[in-house]
C-alpha cells in the first residue's frame, strides 16, 4: 500500500506543525497499527489493510511511525 507521510514537529502548548517534508512509503497491508479513535475509543491492534476504507474516506489521520533497527517501518501508532 502506498501512503503519503508528512513530517510534523511538536510545538510546546500547540498542535503539531508540518515541517514541509513529505515522503511516499510503500507498506505491506499486514503492517501493524495501534489504534484508538479508529477503533471507537478502545485501544486495539489492527493491520493497515483493514483500515484502508476508514483512512481513505475520512479526515487526515496522524500516526507515529516506529522503525526497526535497520530503519524499516515496523508499525504505526495512532497519535492522540
């Protein structure tokens, strides 16, 4: 799956601010995603492929990206 990633910077006391850096990543549909709002307020482990409909049709979602020791995307976490 191809996803577009915009890098954000945390600002003290405010909402995250885009840095202007944009990447396109290709991730397996089986990429683990920790969700909260996407799962109705309950913490849940899902797979990216199972969230496609919700992610494509709705608002922009913010995720933190977890990398493995070799710099590959290991999982996504819904940012709250």
